C-alpha cells in the first residue's frame, strides 16, 4: 500500500486544479477592443500620464495640444493665420481658419483609428502628428466632443460622448469662413478633479507663436504673436540681461538662438516640427556637441565643453521628415537622420553651425571676446571648486551612510526602461516626526524622503561654493545627482513638504532660494512642487472628510450635520502614517512652482530673501492659509462645534 497523504495535500491539490481551470487560455480569452475601448483602457499609450493638471505634461494639456497641433499643421501648409482657443469651466474649444476637414470625412477623421491626411507626405511633409491618433484620443477621453468643418459655404457637424457618436448632422449651408472647430470636455471619470493652469497653457501658446511667425493665437481674449521667432523666445524667458546680444541663426529646416546668461547650468528650449521636445533628443544633443566643437575650433583652444556651455541659454528648432519620437506624447526626438536615408542629425546641425556661427563670430569680434571671457571665468570657477567638490562628495557618501538623511526609493528617473520612472518623487521635509510619517506611508518603489535638520542656510547672493561647503545643500545636491548634468536628475518631482505655519513657509522659501539660485532649470522644467496637506479633519461615526481650506471645512460641516469632531492639523508630524498615505497617494495635491513669463529670478530672490524684511514677513503671513483660517474660525467659533483635541486615529 502506498503512503497515506495528509489532508492539507488534497486541499492544495484541489485549489490548484481550481486555479488551473480559472486560468485556462482558450479562444474565449481572446478579445478585440474597438478603438475607443482601447484608448480608454490604456490612455497612457496615447497621451502619457493622466494627472490632474498640476504638472505641465498632464493629460489634459496633451488633449489641448493634440487638437491645436492640427491647426498648426494647416498654418504651416499656408492655410489660415489665426487660431482661436478658449477654455472655460473645463471645456476647451479650438477654431482654425484653414481648409477645413473634407466634409465627407469629418466623422471618420475623429473616430476611426489611423485615418487622416498626414500620411500623404506631399500634403504634410513635416507634420508633428503622423499617426492619425491624436484627435481620436481626445474624442475617446472626453465626456463631450463636438467637431464641425466649414468648406466653401457648407458645414458638417458631429457630436460624441466618450467616443460614441451621439449626433451626426447633415451638411448644411453657412456663412462662416472655412476651417475646423473642435470643442471638448475632458472626462472627469478619467481626469479626476482636474483643472487647467493658465501659465502652462500660455507657455504652450507662446511656443506655437515663436515657431510660427505670422501666426496669431487668441486665447481667452488675449492675443499672442511673435515677430522674431526663437530670438523672442529667449528675450521673453531669460532671467536678467544676456552677456551679449542673442545670436540668431536661420537656415533651411533649422533655426537656433543662443547667448550666455548669469545663472548656473544650461538652459535649452528644443523643438521638432513645432513640437516642444521637453526632454530634448538627438537634435538638442547635436547642438550641444556642435557648439562646443565650433567654439573650440574658432579660438583654437581645447576648452572643456562644460566651461563653454556653462550659463548658456539656447533654443533649437528643426524640421524633420517622418520624425521618430520616443513616445506618443513626442517629448524626446529619437530620429538619427534629418530624413529617412538622409544626412545624420549630428552632421546636419554641425554643418549648419560650422558655417553660420563661425561667420558670425568673425563678423562680431566684440561678441567673440565676451564669449571667451565667460569661458575663462567658468574654467577658473570650476578649478577653484574642484578640491571643494572632492571633499564634498566624500562627506556626502559618509553622511548618507551614517545619518540616513535620504530614504531612497527603488526606481529612479534615470531608469529609462522603467514604466514608473515619471512617478519618482523626492519629498524634502523638516523634522523627524514629519519625515517619519511620510517614510512609513510612502510607496517605497517611487517615493524617496530627504529629512532636513532645522532651517537651511539663506543662499541668496552666495556663490556655488556654498553648495559644497554647506552640508545640507551638498547632501540635497548629491541626493538629486545634479552636480554635473541635469540629465542625471534621479526624481521627476521634487516636493517641498513643510508645515503650514510661519516657520514652514520660511523653510519653503529658503529651499526655493537654493533651487532658483543654483539650479533654476529644476523650476523652469517644472520639477519643483509644494505638497498640500489638509488643514482640518471633520468626521462623525460614519464618515471622515479631509479639508484643505476653510471653504472645504464649512462644506464638510454642512454635509456631516450636527456636532462632528473637528481636528486642525498644526503640523505634518501630527498626521499619522495611516492618514498620510492618503495625502501622498493617488489623490496627492501638489502645487507646482511656476515662473511667469515676466518673472525675473533675481528680482524674486531679492524680494523674498533680500533686506526687505518687513515686506517678506507681511507676504508670508498674508499667504498662509492656516493663519487666515484661524482668524476666520474665531468669528464663527460660537456657532459651530468646538474643535476636539488632536486624535491621530484614522
């Protein structure tokens, strides 16, 4: 007789059989999704991340861009010099005055995948959108989508909801001028609690104008246009005056503008066929390499590339036939050639600069002298800092081992093949209790925590030497890995997480001063955010509501009725890890640190960190939500439930 098997063996065997039955792979497991189902199921494949509008690359901006790109392509082909863009109450409308979609194809163009006019390279030789996908994605991801086209006195209109056709009107007569009109409302079940940030939209609109001289865009009643292209871009975006007049060079399918400024780092604006490639690509790399080579050759001196490019501010635009991007959102160019089978991108950019830049420097000896003076200054500073940097790196390694200021995550922005690299976040917070709560509640895969010790140094007006000599700043720089190249940045979001009181606001300003003074690109490239955490918790036995403002607190009181418990959070350390996980998870509220078009970093820092102490104190107090809330609460305290002592139970 065989050995008798234990009962738990049969239990496991039966369970395994059940699982095998559930996971059989048969014809019944094969599904075919229609176009809109696939877009809604995998929106990231079409528009990148979703987001709520707090980041410049969130999906709602990609939707606006996809529709506007079609209008731009019409302008590029010589049709229509005006675009009207409106956004109100979450609804977007875009009207161009080009040729208009052929009336018999209006429905197909916005609802049938891989359908469009851009496959014909004669009609759209150097277009941004070549795959016939963009407008379809907007349609599928909008709760309301309407399109109409006007051609020679006739109009065709159709409406959709989440990609489903709900109205298909027959062709009718009209007096409207030719062109295409699209309006849509992003689906709130996909883009939860979204809101449009006007500065992000204005930056996108200005870029369209810089790259398309002669085009006028009207946005919510304001008019945007550019006369001198990329030269205007640099003049409007530089912090302070350039060291020498902007060098503006143009050729067939390429335009560049650059100068040197007074800030640290390298600042680039790169474009392909009118698309802002925020992550650069082969054209930007070719420009950086070529500028260094040609300047070396001009002076006949082997200057370091980092010294040549230190403080450079540049814009590069190329036009490519059938461009290859690294994702559907087209933020990084991957094309190695200017056209299939043609000259390499590196040779194309280098040949252009070799002729144009070399000629310019020979014709403008004063500019050439200023550039060399700047290179020598950067070289001198680099050499002076080299010893300090070596000691600082050793201290950083030692500090990371012993004081554990950085609780790192597993995924980093430099992990190019990791799908979650864009989620990577570094929280910078003050105090053991606050950093402890975030550390215990974070996602260890994508969220890291850096713990400050007290208030950072006020770095306003100091040289970069302080970055290496000050332990706190040295460790922050080491954690971000931005000592040599911004491309080494390890986290996509840098989130300042401080208490909502005067000390917390001061720490926030000191950190922003550090970033703006020494690493302004972090702010300009939209990597820096401020964490919003709730000021109040209002709850009864059935429900808990977290409130981020006095208005939200009043709404919660109205909803929960009589005598709910109210807790006012006085600091991050008072929020338990069990609760904190809600505030840094999917519903995390981040306020981006934005620089307006007219903002000067130097004037901002002078205001906040200069000698105008009383003005700064008044600003801090006036802008503290918690201080306002305390004052407002005092007036109504007698009419509302009394605040309970802080209770960290979730």
